[in-house]
């Protein structure tokens, strides 16, 4: 999948407006290929507005452009591979792409130590 540098940077800037370290990214499994070697996974971000009203964002296009992953027919992303939690992999790669040098402040702990690794900056939950 070919993407221009300016489009990737634009999508990355949009994602930085939506996601902050510590946010949870929800994933939905839509389809598994017959061979089991690829999955269609949708990304959903749940937020609340200034009045406390919930709303949902579907940043699948932005994520696909930043990660260089093709979009699936059902608005999700086509993730290749098997033998591991591909939803976690998707969110880990997204965090690593958003904060390649890590976060400015630790966003949690890992192995008992403060953690600022960008890959672990976002939490992942299946819906």
C-alpha cells in the first residue's frame, strides 16, 4: 500500500487530536479468512464531550494510512498474521507509530518500572 508522506503526516496529526497516552482503543473482529492468516478488525474510540455526553469515533482510515495497512471492505483494517492477539498488535503498532521516541511522561508501569514506551501508550479492549 503506497501512501504519500504528507497524507501520513496529516493522518498522524488527526490521530494525535483524538488519542492521548492512556486512552483505550476498542477493536472489533469482523472477519477471519478461511486460512486464518488474516483478519478484518475495526478500530473504535469512545469519548465524552464537554457536557459529558458519549460519542464514538471510527478512525479506521487514519489508522490504515499511518500504519500502511490496507482497509477492509467493512471499514476496518486487514491485519495479516496469526498466532497472537492481532487487536493488541494493531493498537501496539499504532502507539509505536504515534510516539516513536516514547511519551514525554510515563503513562503507566511495566515490569514494576515507569513506562514511556510509545507502543504501550494506548490500551486495547475487544468489543
